C-alpha cells in the first residue's frame, strides 16, 4: 500500500551537504521509530548490507560504484516514501526546528543552570561546617 503523494522534503538553504545530512538523520530517526513497520526498515538495512557485501548479492557480476550509489539511493528513497506521512512530517519538523526530541514527543528540558567546577583543596575539605 503506497502513499498517494510523495513526501515533500524540500531543499533548505544549507546546501547539498546539509540536505544530505538532514536526510541521513531522518532515516535514522525513522529506523528508531516504533510506528514504522519492521519489514519496511529492511530496505535501508538491506542497502547497507549490499554496500558492505555486494558480491553476496551479485555473485560473480562486477558492479560499478554508480550501481552501488543507485541501489542505496533507491532503497533510502523508497523507505522514506513508504513510511507513514504523519511520522515523516513529525520527524522533519523536529529536525528543521533543531530540537532534539525523542519519538515520544518529549523535548529536552530548557532550564539550564550555568556554573563552574573547582576542586577543593585539602584545607577546605577539613573545615568544620556550621
């Protein structure tokens, strides 16, 4: 059962490498999300297996690096496209906003206390407290 419309992962102002990094982070987040089918998660994992051991898949046929890149691109593209729309949109929103939140939706605490650490000398450790 495929989605009707492709996910809109529009390029940002960060450039090609920023978009590639965003795509990789999205794939890792989707792999860790329980709402994504375990069978669907076999696509990027299988493409990684193909990258590491192409001779197991192809046998004696020699593949070019261009073939390897195409297989990995196709598997990751299909993985993102076949994931539920609302899950992909949720993770993209979090990645673009820069917030590090887990899939349960809880964000890290925003109250941060700034301080400095200093070692106590032996004389300060032995002072009586009142």
